[in-house]
C-alpha cells in the first residue's frame, strides 16, 4: 500500500500542489524608451548545460508581463540573483504586482543598477544589472528555436493560437524563453571561491523560494549552513581501462602509468576521455601516451575550461 496521499494536479501545481524549492532572481529588461525595468522571477533554470554550441537558461513567465514583452521586443535580459535578507525579498515582492508598468514601480524601487559589462565593452544596448546582486547572467533570447522568430510584443490581453511548444508564446497567457548565456557576472568574493575551491562558508546567502501560496503570501527561507557529501570514489581496475584504451585507436597506445591517472573516471565517460587523449596524441605525433602526456592533456583541458 502506498505511503502517500494523492494530490490534484492543477494550474501552477509547483506552488499549489507541491513544496518546490526555487531560486529568487530579478530579471532586468530594456523598455522601448531605453530604460531598464525589473521583475522578480523563480521559474528559471539551466536549459542547455553541455554538448551544444551555446549554454542557455529557461524562463517561464506570463506573456503580458513587462519582462516577456521586452524580451519579445529586443531579446535582451539580465538575470540577477539577490541575497536572502528579508528586506531584499520584500523589495522583490513589491515589484511583482501584475499589471504595474515600469513607470509605476521603478521610481520607488530601492535596488541599485549599473551598466552591463557587455554594453560597456561593445556599445550594444543592454538592460542594466543589479549592483546588489550576488551573481548575474546576461542573456539573449534565442528566438529562432521552435520557430519563434515571428512572435511579437503588443498583445496584453492574451495571444491567439497557434502556440509554440517550448520557446516564445506557448499558450494564451504563457511564454517560455530559451536564453543564451552571454556572460556570467559574479561578485569578487564568490568568484574567488569558485576559482580557488569552495568551502562551506564560501557559499553565498541565496534565498529558497516556495512561491505564492494561500492567495496571500510569497514564502521563502534564508540560506542555511552548507553540508558537503563526499562522492565515494570508485576506481576501475587497470585491466578494464586497458581494455577500453586498446580499442580507442589502432596505432596509439597508453603506458600503465598513463592509464593509472584515469582509473577514477566513471566508465560511461571513459570513451570520451580516451578519444580526447587520442586526438591530442595524433596532433602531437605521439604514439605511446605516458603519464607525463596525460598531465599535459589535463592541463590543456582545464585551461580550455577556464577560458570558456
Ligand atoms: C519571488 C517571486 C517569484 C516570481 N516568479 C515568477 C515566475 O517564475 N514566473 C512568472 O510568470 N511570474 C513570477 N512572479 C510574478 C511576477 O513577478 C509578476 O508577474 C510581475 O508582474 C512581473 O513583473 P514584470 O511585469 O515587470 O515582468 C514572481 C513573483 C515573485 C515575488
């Protein structure tokens, strides 16, 4: 017998039928007059995380919002992650009244804004970024995905069909935006923690948001103490790695000490790792890959990752 109750799945199920932990971000977009407006959002998540030509976020929002209308118009936004202070969350909630125009809410808004780094460097018009943010992502809507390039702003009382499946106008009142990541901005303290390796005390104070509930309140909690859970290392045997290595190429071979360096690579990733090594060996005219070569390959890979 099940140990659960069955709950009805209704509109906005993530906040009406579930306890769904979400981030709190403030999205800035560019209005027609070139000013920046802000809206608080939670339904944002990484979308393309690897293996594509670009990285992307996904935003799910009301299509009549200032944010959606501005993205439809000029494609640019910045997603700023705010801290967990109650007064910051209060400021977010203040910006959330549906139907408020930028001229209604921006004059009384306490968040400080600064020019986008990309705009500073290229002159391209971009929405401003929250100075008070811990981190921010500057984005451009990929309007060609799902053929959404012809979706236009201007319809504030509901869009008529046809609707897209996952990008652009996706229902009468809804929109989804796949947002290419143009740049990640991070305050120095947290930037340094990522570069040097994080400890529990280095994580930023980000709130966890449970959405609008009981037709009255937005619920959130502050950051809690971070705990680390060690992934138990599973080492493969040298024989099993040798088996895969001998089949990676008909000419290029690996010494035992070269293979020792990749014993802890999970089996599913081994072919990709070996392929990378073989490519490097071919480019460098190496026929027997040693531990020394593996170190060079590894350094090259981490440098490339950093550059990205
Ligand atoms: C913390 C918080 C999170 C929110 N998340 C979302 C969301 O993910 N999607 C959405 O459509 N509305 C969300 N809202 C409601 C929007 O903020 C609201 O529609 C607002 O009017 C949007 O502002 P804008 O029209 O200036 O874009 C959220 C509100 C708050 C306070």
